C-alpha cells in the first residue's frame, strides 16, 4: 500500500491530463510502450536493488550501488538516489500545501464569485503573494505550508512501518473513494451548450493523426510521464524495498504498485479534470488551459467549474483533499533516503538525523518558495525532476543489468517471488530498458530547443539561462547553489563513511532474513528504525 | 466520440483493470496459502 501511495501522486491528476491534451489518443501508444519497456522493468530493478542492499544494512543508494559494483565510483553515483528525492521534496511539499490551502478556500467559499479562469489565476497569485513585492509571500499560503511541512516531517520521522505505511493505509483507500466519487460526478454532469462527458473523453482518446508518433516530443513526454508517475529513477523505491526481508516477494508487489498507479492515472486521472473542463469550456479552450501549465486545469479551471455545479463546494473541497492526499503519500518518503543515509552510513542517531534534515530542508525551502516568481521551482524541477531523473535511471539500469549482471539480477529478483516474471522481460531488462534509458539520457542533452534549432540547444539554453531575465538569474544561481551544496555534502558523507568504517562496507553474505553479519553492521543499523 | 474511439478507450481501460485484477487476485491467493 505504501509503495502504491508512493507512486500515486500529483502527477496522476495534474501532470497526466496536461501531457495527454496536446497529443490526444496517440499519446497513449508511447505511454503504454514506455510503461512496459522501462517503467515496470525499472520498478522491478529498483525493488531488487533496494532489497539486495537492505540485506547488507544499506537504506540508500550509495551503499546499495557499492554492493552491486565494487568500483570506487559506484558509491558516488549512488548519491543521486538521495539528492533527487530530497531536492524534489523541497518544492513538492510546497505545491502539496497549495492543495490543502485551496481545500480550505473551497470549503469556506473564499474565492466564490470569481467565475473566470483568468480571475482564478489572480486568486492563485494572490494566495501565493506574487505581486510587486520582492518576495512571493502569502500569509495563508505560508501557514498551510507550515502545516504540510510539519505533517511530512512528523510522518517520515516515525519511519516506514510506523509512519509512512500507517498514513498510506488510510490515505490510499480514501483517495480511491474520492477519485471514484469525482469521476461519477463528472460522468453524470448534464451537457453544457451541447457538450457532454463523451466530448471530454474524446479530447484524451481521439487519435487525430498517427503521424505525431514520428515526433520525438511525444515519446519524451510519454516516457517522462511514466518515470514521474511511478516515482522511479528517484531513489525512493530503493529505500522502501531496503526494509524487505531477503525472501519477501518483490515481483508481484512491484507490478501491483504499477497497476494501482495506472488505474488511478489512466482511468480516474484522465476522467476528472479534462472531461469537466471540456464540458464547461469546450475542447479548444480546455486544451489551451491544459497546455498553459501543469496547475492551470486543477487550480484555475476546476474551481470555476465547481462554482457552476450543484454541491460544487463539496466536490471542490473533495478534489483538493484528493490532490493533497496524493501529494502527501508521495512526499512523506522523499527525505527517507537522506535519513537512512545519515543513520546507516554516517551512523547518526535517528532524532539527531531528523532534526538536521528538518532544519536543513526548511532552510533550503525558503528561497525556493519565496522567490518562485523568478522561476526557482521550474529551475529545480528541470535539474532534479526531469534531467536528474533520466540520468539516474540510465546509471542504475546499466549498473544493474550490465555490471551486476542480468543473470544475477534475475535470480535475486525471483528470491521468494510470488510471481514468475515472463522470460521475455529478462531480455527487455538486459537490452531494451538500458538502451531506452540511455537514449532518454542522451536526448536530455541533445534535444533541440524547437523546430529548426540545433541539437543540444535546449540543454544549452537552460544551462546558460538564455530565456531568463537578468533580474531572475541570481535566483536561479541560488537554486543551483542549493543543489551543489547538497551534492558537496553527500560526496563528503560518502567519502567520510567509507573512510571511517571501511569494514562495514566489506562484502558479507546476508542471512535468509536479509540481515548482514552482526560483526560488520554499523551500530545504528539494528533495524530499530523500522 | 466515434465508436472506434470508444473501443480504443475501453480496450485501454480493460487492460489496466485486468492487470489490477490479476495482481490483487494473486496477492490474495498467495496470502491464503
């Protein structure tokens, strides 16, 4: 349940509709192909890497990669698996708090009477405090951020089984029930100016032109969505799986997490926001709103629609609580790899590690939140949530399938398995997934900025901040500074850990419960944290 | 929405639902053992 909750997030309800809308039904072809060729295989690989490393007392990827590949560089490559979720968490928690804030605003009818999408854009900006002032500080937004931040820290500090799993146990069924209620509501909406729910579904499912499949953009968008929605290529799955015993199933559990996520994304996520927007605004305007930004449909268009439907305040509140729960079930584990790294590798006590992370994260969040009108969130999202994701995925797939070896990997994957994976996936994981992942990584470097632009121009434009105003550049450098400072700390942490207690990282066989020999397990790795 | 689009959507939904039913049926079966 916790793993399914980890996968189900804001991406299912906000990002997915926005990615499908420009392409229509043709999008689902690369989407499902990417799911089968890279999404599900990567999920299985990450579970395997996590459980394997967890057997040696490692809860984060530097130690896990070290156990797969005894090269000096492997542990340093594993840094990505701590960096990416922690950095994504820096802005994800704030975005999640907007859902809570808007649930409150909807329940109290605070924006009732603002009946245009542009007007809601103004309400949104006002909520965030974006205006002429140097800092984007909205008092209400900040209060809801503090509540969300405290909740996340509280849950994650209790560990996976006593915190994250408990929340997921209640939040996931609640989320599914809310999703189904909202889908039924949208499906039973009366037609507006002759437009019904089938027109909304048509926007997502109609294939206007198969030739769009020749456009690399649709493949990148679909693959990126699969990564983002399954939360693979981040490092969080590994930490969850590190708690499993050596012979606990991972094949069926990994596939079930993917299946649940796809149900919430393709069936529920695709049936709420876009169909409702098409009924009220028409297909052309709904597509334009969706293409305008990830949050436009969810935060601008839907609040307008809720005002026009019977019991709209109830359904609107439900919608934002749904988003909040989806966000919470993903974000509450984003700092877990860092926590486990501090506990396992740096041998820090849990209380001290939680306090250090809470203080550091809170501090780093402030400039990103308060300067978001300068593009700080977009900058962080590009480097961590887009570029870093495909880079880390390519690294881990190559290490697992080619360095550790697919034969050993396949055997490890099937220890205690409740499901025998079809043999064809052995070849997919050995050849197709690595090639796919490395191609995505190369494309992240080589993608042109637009039609007729040279290869690599998009990456180069972002690196050199070509489209950023002079005024905003220092703020984006500040974001890069936050990333680099964290990288420097993690490099030092790995170097220090391997230098101060090298015996802990020596190769030892773990017993059948997945616990490494007591003599070489670090003092804080007794499993108390579970 | 044309009949072909309905079919396309329902096939995709069915695949997703079938995968879920398969997974949960196997989980309940293995728990029952």
